[in-house]
C-alpha cells in the first residue's frame, strides 16, 4: 500500500482535524502510512485585515489546492466552511466525514447571551454572526478578532472582550468543551455554510485514493453540505459572505434554512425550503432565489 501525504494548515485545530481524518482512514485501512505536511496559507499570514474586506474566496485553501494540483500532496483536509463553492478543475471533495454539531457558541467568563451586561463587547469578526446577534441583542457591541481558537481565548482571558463567539466544532475536536459557556440556538444564530463539517479534497483522477477515502464518507452529511454550498454559490458568496445556511436531513427529507444579512442593522432576510436529500443542490438554488426576492421586498421577512 502506497504512502500518502496529507496537506493541512498549521494551526492547532487544523492539525487536530487532520489527525482525526488520518486516524479514521487508518482504522478503515490498517497499515496505511500517512505523512502530515503543513502548508501555510494567506489566511495564516494576513491577520491584521478584517475578513469581509478581503476579496479572495480561497483565502484559507488556495496554497493547499496548488500543492494538490502539483502532486506535492495526495489529499488535503479543510474546514468545509473555508472551502469556496467553486472547485478548481481537476480537484474534488473525495469525502465528507461525520459532521460535528454546527452551532455557534458563546464563550465568556460566566454570563450567557441573555445575561451579558448591556453594551458588552463581543469578539466577533463574522458579519453573519454580528448581524444575527445584534438583531437578538441590539445593545451588544462587536470588536474585530482574528487568529486561531487559542489566540482568541487568550484575548478573552486578557479582558479584551466580554465574550467571544466561535464554532462549537473546534472546541469539540480540541477537547475544550469545558470552555463553552453556551450553545447559541439556530433560531438566534444560524451557522455558516458547511460549519462543523470537514472536506477531504483530492485529485479527481486519483481513483486508487478516491476508493480509499470513500470509506470515511458519510452520504447524509455530503448531501446536507451540498445543499448548503449550492445556496452559497447561487448567492455569489464565499466563506466571508454574510450568509447563514444549514441543511438537516430527517426521514428522507432535507430541510434547508438560510439567513442573509444585507447590511448590519438592517432587517435580516430569512427563509427555508424542503425536499428530497438527493435534490439538495436544486434546493440550495431555490432558497437563494427566495432570499434574493425577499431582499427586494419591503419588510425582508417571510
């Protein structure tokens, strides 16, 4: 059996996610030799610019995709929410492993979202999160925060913020659930497209590897993520776009919810669609049309 090279970013969370995928693969294919190769992306180097001001949909993945196309690595592990909806020619999502709870979480030194003092300062660089949380708590203030999970926690512990908002999945995978103050209900803050899911990306022509990676693919998770990514693509956004989208598969029905924030302080646009899981991409495009139509309406709600 050939030795495989897997590419990843160098953060603590990225490495942990890659270790999880490698362990899953080795569990399914005993004796498989996997080498982890760390590749630094632009997203790891540029930390002083707010994400919404960066017009680059491949900000966290482009260098990894280049390494794949140049055959420097065999596959790469990404956070699904970092992966642009447009895939470079020659590459594919070879596997979508079991998804972790996609919720956002509030991390504070005690109070939950409802109990935070008035005018609390929240460390949150995501326009999607800011818009939804400000709708729920108009008094909250938001400060730009970038960096890895551990970096953001250090800023909270240094009292630079009253709380920070991040994805639950990172805390789960790092084993840091005890730092979570509260999961934020989806009704208050709908997650980012692909949040909680991993994308295992490879060359589309590598049939031997595709066969190996298929063992860790979860079709239900793949269908849900495909619907969400179709929504994002139809809306014309990337990982910094102020769009929330979540697909849930129940009893052979896929329910896709979406929220779009045209501008902070303006009414949010919300809607949902449902249908067969295998029609997820069509449902994503349909929901995008509904959100665009609603944005043009006077009240922005349905």
